C-alpha cells in the first residue's frame, strides 16, 4: 500500500497501535519506502503546533505536529480514512509553526 498525504493509518511505531497522519507529499511517498507522519491523539494541548480534528474527520482528537517520524509501508495495519481539506489546512499551519517555516 502506498501511503497518501492526508490519510490516517493505524500502525505500531513503538508505542502500540496508534493513528498516524501522513504529512509528506505524494510524489515522495510514491518513490520512497517510508512516509512522514504526525501522531493523532485524544489529549488536548492548546499549542499552535497542534491541529484539532473536525466533526467530519474519521477520528476525534488532535494532530500533534511536534511528534513527527517515519512510517514504513510494511508497518501499516489499517487505513482509517482521509481528513477534510479544512483540517489539512490547519495541519499545514501547525506544521509551519512546529518547524518554524
């Protein structure tokens, strides 16, 4: 399975099975065996580097853009669905803050 930006996948990256959002671009994801992901959590932190999920998203909670890492294709256990365009715009804002871009 080739990971797609904006989709959430369940995987165990050393912390048990958790949802992870793909934030790397699809051109990269198509040619490299891993993708860059941000952790999704139900814990709330009022930080500009955290993006809240919207009502129409497949999960409830927050995207923690301070917690980024690689996800290899063979680590994906399940595809949990795609986040809305609005939420991905918030994720972009949170990533810019987390990475000081």
